[in-house]
């Protein structure tokens, strides 16, 4: 598993290990969508048509960039019910993200409901790089 | 873990974290708990968070923790802190939480369990199909941009003006269902987008709607004043400001994070980011937070009206005949300016209640006429298998906790641990065997919210009652539950 959940009394944490930034960001997104719904089931059902979502933002460092990424995922899910199925990172550095994603529309009548994520918290939030690659931990308010 | 934190026993319900525990604490911590519950409390980081809250500039008397305390973000859930704006006191979005004005309302009915029990499953099914709940569910109340701005300025009053309830409901809602000073211009476009389709939706997680039965009268005189007797059916609704409030908290944490350097404030946890009440950042948050509080009151008002419509249609009885009146609505995630006497001086303080309920004593000018003698109704939900309570506020709470008591049972088990402990379907069956019908969008949600995941609300309320922070009136037990 490229990511795993960990415990917090009322909420849920996500721990992601990845060899590079692209994997870190994509695995985090997949972990996020799997907390909300059954992402694999949506992928297997091959919904169509998919819609395209573009993102383009800069932050001061990789932690801020990663936090912004998760906040943007939460925002597009909350407002457009979008679940990302395909990722194309046009540019991804520790301070810049440019992405074109293909997304399916979440339908509460058809798809599995898991957690309504209220927010991405800063509580014990960190992104670090070591010899093995990248490690990120984040707790979501449920 | 909070295992090593020194706790000085003051009496059987009160424990102090001395100001010497951590350099930077401005006041001691005061934890309300009994000896039995302390080992569990010590298993997470909530006591450390009580100490951290004591760092906030302008904090008055104590960093308080109610007996349902558990690990939160910045503040513990069950945390209370009052700051003095005239002494550099701050406002902290973390002291309110992401779900701004998450709260509970309680309705009485003229129905008895005997009226409901034979058709309980159909009633819960009717509620489940009418009340939007769960991940990604939109409400039926469509708001344009102009309307949502008006709604967040007016709160419950907007709902009543649009046919959702009556003027009497407003007097039975904390703050009349509207905080003054809500400024729609202080709210981000993103928050409006997240809230646009969510008015009249229950949400997910620990939010719920319960059909309950009064199972114990604990103060006959007070119960009679609230029109409650044993066997009577009540309805409890737990929800908040939905995506609108979550986004406002996120926006404000970002702004106050950057304000820490500007105002030379040191806090041990970034989730305690804050700004002086009188600063532009503080004022901005307060103006936006009040909009979210008003959204939540309008939301619970609409949810209540949807519930009443289901009951009227289901039982084919008129509203008067059903007697579904609002007893009270309380916020348990909020910051408000309230007047207290501190060392003989009257002060207006900024009281943060994060998972804590206002519990004002009889005679308080903020209470409506009908509750002047009883004290403020305090509604404490438990888990879906045990009990909930109606209490009233006391003078002791006014003097010791800024008129505050606990807000619920408090979690005892993480969501992952709860999932490992049981499957949703088996919890559903167990509850059914005990006469409780549960309907939820996801089976996992039921497992995560199972009774064993929570502390026993009866013990929590006992501590509050023995400490004199609130007085028990009646106890309810659930018979029907809908969850997101």
C-alpha cells in the first residue's frame, strides 16, 4: 500500500510514503478519495464522460504546497463532487504544481459513501524527504 | 500521550494542571473529571492541549476542560477558554473548530412510545428519505448568491421569514439563532461555494437525527415546566454549519497563522493560531465566524421543519395535535462575547467553547422569559445506544466555567479501532435487538459511531452534575437514529 491510515481519537490520519514527489501527491490524492468513497469501484465502473480539472498554484515550500493540494482536492470534491481518476502533472516541484486531471462525478445514490471530510488539519502535519524518498502525514477532520 | 502531566487533585471532580508545568502557560488548567475516567483521558494528548491553550494571550482564570474531553486540534474537544479583549485577549479559530456552531436542538412531542413503536421502522425510513444526509448530499433549499448572504446575516430568523418555523422558535434558540456582527463580505467565495447547496442537510460523521423516549425524570418540577414526562417521544437534531463553516475555519487559520509573527504571539501548536480580538485579523474572523454560526442555526431550523413535516405526514396529525415544539437549541462550537464578574469586576470576555455547551443560570438576561426560572436548557447527546440528557445551567457554572458544561459523551475509541471492533451490520443488528432502528448511508459509519466508541454519557453527566455545573432534568434513550 503506498499509503495507510492511522489513528486519531475522533478523526483519521493518512501516512504516505513515496519515492518521488509525483507519487507522493498522487498517492495522497488516492488516499484522500478512498476515505471519501470506494475509489477502486468507481475506477472499475469506468464512468463516462470524465471531466477535466486544471490546477496551477505556487507556495513557499513543499509542506505548504502539499497542504494546498489536499485543500484543493477537498474543495473540488465538495463543490463539484469530482473524484480524480487520471493525473497528469505538467510540472511538480517543491514549490509549484501544474496539473491536468480527469475526474468522475461522485453520485451519492450510486457510489459508496465513507467519510465526509470537513477539513485538512495542521495537527502533526509534516512532509519530509529522506534517503528513501518522501514521507507525509496528515490528519483529516471528519 | 498525556500520561506524565501533573494533575493536582482539588476535589473528586476537579484537577489542576499547575501553571509551572510548561513555561509559557499564563494560567493553570482546570480539568473536570472523576478518578475513574482519568486513565482513559491520559491515553491521548488532550491534557497537553489543555496546557497549550493556557498560552493564549489574555486568557482569564483557567484553561478549562469538561469531563467529555478528548484529543482535538489546538484546543481539546471539551475545552473552554475566555480571553479579555481589553488585556490583549485573542480570538483563536481553533477554539471554535472547523464545524462552527455545531450544536444540538431538542423537540418535544405529544406522542408516546406506544404511538410510535408499532410503525417505528417506517417512521425512521421516512425521516431517512426526507432529511438529506451523508457524503455529497445536496439539500432541497436552493439559494442564490444574494439569498445566502442574507441568510448568513440573519440566521434562524431568515429561515422563519421563509416559512421554516415560527417566531417562538427564535426565543428557544441560543442567541435567538443569530449573532450580531455577521458580515457577509468577510466570507470567502470558496465558503459560499461549499455552503451553497447545504442548507437543510444533516451531514455525516457524528451528526444525527434521533427519535427518543424520555426514560427517567430526574427533577419532576423542572421536567413539568418543560412539558416532559416518562414515555414521551422527543426528537434531537445534531448538525452544524456544514461546508460553509469548515471553509471559514480553514481560511481563518491561514490568516491567523500569519498573524502570529505580526503580533509576536507564541503558541506551542500551530492549530492554536490566533489574533488579538481588536486586530483586523481578529475582527475579520469574528465577522466570518458569526456568518457560519448563523448558517448553522438556519440549518438546524430547516432540519427541524423537515422533521416536523415527516411526522405530520406520517401520523396524519396536525402540528398542534402533535405538539412538536422546540425546547431549545444550543451551540457547542462557538466563540461569543459574554459578561462575567471576575474578581468583583464586570467584564465582557470572549468565551471560546470547543465541544462545550453554554449553561447559563436562572435569571440571566440572555434567557427567554419562559426559562428565567428554570435556567438555560442544556442538551447533551450521548451515543446511539445509550442516553441523552436535558439539563439546566447553574450559578456555579457562571462562577467557575464562564457558564459552561460538557457537550456530549466524548469519543473513547478511534474510528479505525471502532471499525476493527465491529462491522456496521452487526452493530445495526445489536441495536435492533435492543429496540433501536438505525439507518445510515454507509455501514462503516455505523461501526465508527457505535456505542462502544464513546464514553458513557451517564458518567460524563454525573461529573458535571456532582461538580454543580448543571442540574439534571430528564434522561432520554434513542429508539430511531438516522446518520449520514
